């Protein structure tokens, strides 16, 4: 009986390890793609886009000191521009919703009015200048300012991925 339980436990653990490897691999792939795009953003091409819509998006950061609040014991409420625009590159239409490359504490606004002022600069169905990746035009932003983007999550995922691959190797041995 205990051998059956041990074998069943190992099978469930093996399924868990394989699932973690798949999920972490997807996260690492996405993070590496973002990292590459972030490092090339200053070389992106400029074009005009049709501004479809804009609004204010609420965002909450858990703990940690930031330029928004130095109190690490509560949620920090921040605001980001939420936009939607479309553009054509080589006859192909693309739609996107990126104002900045990434949402983080470095490009957040503490004052909702600041974001409303940004959105007010754009008229629905008006023209807006955007920056797009010439190697992959589906990636674009309205504001190409670069900020300190933390890729700590990517590094953590890579370490976890290596750990789970090592466990899988040991189980299969």
C-alpha cells in the first residue's frame, strides 16, 4: 500500500514539475521578448496612428517604497493612461493599447488629473505619433521614454525553471 501511495505521489509531483516548467518557460519567453524590445525601443520607427480612445486606468502597487508613497504598509494607488490606437505598416493594420512600454512605479502618476491631462491631448479619431518596432510592427507605444524597468521577475523565473528542470532530471534518473 505504501509503495502504491509513494508511486502515486511521485506521479502527481512529476505532473506538477512538468506544469511548472511549461508555465515558467512561457513567462521567461515573454520576459525575454519584452527585454529585447525594451533595449531596442530607441531605434523604433515613427509613424502616425488613429487615436481611438483614451481613459484613466487605476493601478495598485503592493508595499515597497516608491516615488508615489514611502509607506510600505499599504497599497499605493497609481494611475496610467489607457489608450487605444490603430496604424498601418506596409498595408497591414495594427491595433495597440500601449502608452508606455511597461506599467511600473517609475512611469505611474500619483495624481489622476495628470493622466486626464495626457488623455485630453488626444482627440478621438485624431492623429497621434507612435513608435513601432520595425522588426515586429505589432509592438508600438505612444511614449517611448525609457524608465528603469525591473526584470527581476524574469531572472527569478529563469532560476525557478532551472530548479524544476533539475528536479525533473533527478526524478527521471
